């Protein structure tokens, strides 16, 4: 199977999107943005053995490569529209490609994202880069820098599950329903794209959780020039992580573990009711976990104890 057959067989589908004027197969894609909307572009690379275990099923690798980008789109409050895929593979296995593309398209189809181009190369490791292009109304975009002192900090979903799942994967993955749940939270993240879009006009700032709550919220706080006070007992933990791990360990996953792909956002405290009703209407769970104040850094408060947190999150270099 040569490269062109591979592209045709696994990555070329009839476009269902009238805004794709030229798609896979030409030198470039030509896309027609909706009038009056701005473009948002995000890109993320997954390296086998760095971002996911090399034996992760190919369908999960494909799903995840799209999902991590959807998470960045969600954090901007944008609508995902199109994607490109750069794939480096040591070998062209039909089984791997078939599973990979089915996972990739499953995640993309759930949000109406069309694959419009890419690049395919042979290399010594599996490297998957997906870029998503989305659109948004100019005034709606959420930035990391918009939070002010005295606002409320919220999280979607639950935190720590994916890091717990990754640890379980590494230890052979006990085959219980709750271990499977945690592993699936790593393998198949489902970022709150619709919720991000709905909340964007009401939030002051947002970031998606990829490197861990303390690390990512720390970035939001630094970009906004505020200090974030986190009420640790209020962190949303899943029943599965609570049952699988003792409390201290579950909390460590929640504060320091990466790969959640949930949203952390800040909004004026008097918008809480509005935010909660938006969340209910989209079946997203949202929890208020703290507040911004003047200062810098992160303060983790647990009852009477308050400690400055400085978890670095994942660093490549
Ligand atoms: P070029 O030589 O002009 O760079 P390529 O041979 O790399 O073009 O790609 C041929 C066509 O296939 C292009 O339209 C490109 O966008 C598309 N393509 C290549 N690899 C992929 C992929 N993995 N997924 C989707 N489209 C791809
Ligand atoms: Mg060309």
C-alpha cells in the first residue's frame, strides 16, 4: 500500500460540508468561513510513548488526537469546523490504520468536524498531529487573561480520573468496571465543546485542563494577574476515583494529574445561577471550586490549612 492509496483508503471521505470548497487530494484545502465569524486554530501532537502508552488501542489514539484539540477549541468558546492530520508511522499496518481512522472520525463526527487535508510520512515513532480550525464571534472568545480579583472559579466534570486511569493502564489495568471507567477517561476524553461555546459570552477567562489543575489554573492566574484560591474539599471527584484510591491519592490526581480535558473557567460570582442552568441544559456538571483574589499563584485551602501550590505539570524540556 503506497502513501496515496493509504490516504485514499483511510482518510478520504466525501465531504458533507458545503464550506469545504477543496478538500483532501489537492495541494491545499479551500475553506469558506461563515461571514462575520473569526477563525480559531489549535494544534496538538501526540507522540506514542510520550503522550500515550504505545499499546493504547489505535482507535483510542485516533479519538484522543481529535479530542485533545476539541478541548482547546472548547476553552476558547469556539465551534470546531475543520481539521488536518499529520501522521508519522514506522509502518503502514492496515489494521492499525483502519482502527485509528475509525476512532479519529468518531470523535470528529460527534462535532461535525471534517478532515480537509494532512501529511503522511514514515518515521521511527508514531507521531500524530491534528490541527482543528474553528470559528467564533469576535467578542465571545475566552482568553486566559480575562479574570479579575473577586470572581468565582468553576470546573466542568470531574478531575483526576484520566491520570488515575493512566496509572491503572501502566499497572496492567485491573478489569473492574470502575478501573475501566477511569481508563476510558484517559483513552476517550470528551471535552465540553457545546458548554464552552455556551458559556463563552458569560465567562471572564478559561483554560482547558491538560497538564493538571494546579498547573493549568496557575497559567490562567498568571495570565490574568490574579491569585487563585482553590477550595480543595469542593473539588469534583468521581465515585470511581474515590473507590479506587485512598483520599490523599485521589486528591493528588485531581490537583496534579493531567489529561482531564475538562474546562476551568472564571466568571463573576453573581452569574453562578445562570452558569449552573446553562450547565444543566447541556447535561454538563459544573462545580464552583474557588475564587480569584489579588496576588499571584495558587493557594490550596483545606479547612483551616492553606498551602501555596507549585506543581509544575508535565514539562517536555
Ligand atoms: P503534497 O505532496 O502536495 O504535499 P501530499 O502528497 O502530502 O501532498 O498529500 C496529498 C493530499 O492528501 C493532500 O491533499 C493532503 O492534504 C492529503 N493528505 C495527506 N496525508 C493526509 C492524511 N493523513 N489525512 C488527510 N489528508 C491527507
Ligand atoms: Mg503539493
